[in-house]
C-alpha cells in the first residue's frame, strides 16, 4: 500500500499539534532534524519498511501514539 509513510507523518503532525500552527511547524522541523522530510513523501511514495520503523521510533520519542 503506497502512501503509508505520508499518512504516518501527517498523523504525527496532526496529533502532536492539535491544530496549533506553531506546534505544527516545530513538529515538521523536528522531523526534518531527525532525517524525515515531510515534503519528500507523497501518497504515491513507496512504503519502505525501514522508514516506517524509523517513523515509529520518532513518533514514540515525540509522545505520539500511531
């Protein structure tokens, strides 16, 4: 299923920011600093198990449950 990474990134941002644009921007910045550029992944991006595993770790570090 293509696009799973994109959906996970959006879920992390949405759950962490809770609609606050400032927290949304800082969350995107934190993702970039951790090696996950949200703009790099689209709904047609192939699902890479290593990237998905890394996103799960990042979500846990940010206090977000996927």
